[in-house]
C-alpha cells in the first residue's frame, strides 16, 4: 500500500470511531456534550423529589434501564422540555450519585 492509501484508511477509521461514539455506541459522559445532569435535576426534579426517594430501601428502580424509563416517565408527566441528551445526563447523574448500576 502506498502512503495515500494508508492515510485515507486511517482517516476513515478515525471518522468511524468518532461517529460511533457520538451515536451512543460508547458510554460518553453527558458532561462531554455540555449537559449537567445535576443542575437539570436540581432545577426540575427537586420540585417533586427529595434525596430520600432515591435512597429508600423499597425503591422500585432496580436497573439502569428501569432508571432511564422512570426519568423519561417523570419528564413526560411533568412536561419538562428536555432533549434526549438532557434526559440521559439526568439518568447518568442519578446513577453516579445514588444507584451505582
């Protein structure tokens, strides 16, 4: 292979990796996309929830998938105008702070 072919293949691999990461194929922290799940949670979720809802013994969220569904359900019920990235940032925040899935 010549140098141009190698450069082209390298650029193609790098571009594919970037697209894969931004499409959700890699667990990229929401902060990397400028989303602050803690701040979004403070602005919207504390209106109905205190920390105790996340730390009680009989909590019904038992997986990351269930946590994601519950955050989406709350967001939709209250009408919070979040993009998917915002919702994911809140899920990430709650998981890091309370759930540890």
